[in-house]
C-alpha cells in the first residue's frame, strides 16, 4: 500500500495484508494486551485516519501473543482512581468507547480476529464489530462485577440485543468465562470459530471478499445497519438510511454505474475508491 499511517507508539502494530485492508494488532503481549492509555490513543488516531482514508475499505483488529485483549489495565485504573479520576465523566467524554472502538460509529466494516482470550472491555469491542472470527481456544468473559466495576462502554444494550436478556444477564451478572463455541452457538456474537493456525488467513480472506464488492454499496449498507440499531421504528430506519450521505454517494457515484455496466458486459467490476463525504 502507498498510504502512510499517522505516527503512533509500538502499542499497536500496523500492516496491510491485502489491497484496501488495514490490520491493527494490539501489541502489549506481556500484559495480555490490556488496554493502556497509549494503546487507546493509538487506536483512536489510527481508526480516525482509517475512517478518512478513501483507499482503505476494511479494518481487521487482532492482538499479539496469546490473548486478544484482557480488558482494562486494572493497575492503571487503580492509579487513576487514587488520583481522583471520575469514571462517569470519562465514560461520557469518551465518545468512541473502550479502546476507541466499543462505541465508535463508522460506515466502514470492522472485522475482529480473536486470537485468544477476550475479557471485559475486549468483549465490549467485539460487540461493536461487524464480523467476529475466533480461534477455537479463545474464551470470553465480562468479569467486571468481580472487581466492583461495570461493563459500561456499550456492551450491555448490544449484548441484550444479540443474545437476549437472560443470556446477557448470564455473562454480565455471573462474570464467568464462556468458550468460543458458546459465544457462537448460544450467545450469537461470534460468526465463525476456526483453528488458531487458520485464524488470520480466514479474517484476511473475509476482508478480501468484502473488497470484491462496491465500497460505496458496502459502506451505505453498513450505515443502514448502524441506523437500524439506533431506532426501534423500521420505517424511520428505512427513510433515514435512504437519505443518508452514504446512500446518496452510492446512488449517484461512479461505482453504481460500473457495477451495472460490468453486469451487462458479463465481466468483473473495477471499483474505484469512494469519494470523500
């Protein structure tokens, strides 16, 4: 890729495993990728850049080492509490949520590549991803109640929607671990479980499959999913989606013309980068 990412620390690794695909790897393996302030700032900077870069269409999130992410760094959290840190103000001010991901709203697809255990805020991140592919030996937990804290960065409403009230309560109130198979089959927030050796290649294959589609249509469709999640009125969601800026770009841009022309000519379409909104 010819694009150059913004400056960031070594808490996050950046790679481009395929055309139009960004790979971000949380890189604190000795701490099981527990979220530090530097890592969260790096993720915010890199994801803001990704969202604005027309040549990048899909992002994959993963972790280095044996864990995806152990959640918040509790030692740092305790230090901040000792300094008088106000958690409610922090939650309200942090509009993108845990890891700058759990409450982030954007039209580009996010794929989670869960290479190992995902606890606390990591599960909050996963519930805001579009596709979740997990290693078969990964485990998941929302253990906040065991430490006197709250899973408050978006996972409660999302887990209730995806899993139902009782299953959401099972994870949130018991705080126990579940397996990757349970996360897929009972709780419904994992799309696919694969052997660890096939994990990253599968995530990249899915990202490449997305990039075979019109980026305008993909991003407009993702916007429709976001709108649907924020309103309980189906007709309102349809109208808001129809008048969204992403839909306008999809209906009036070059890629819709190319897609229809390629179909009539019986050839593969040649998509262009979406115009900036």
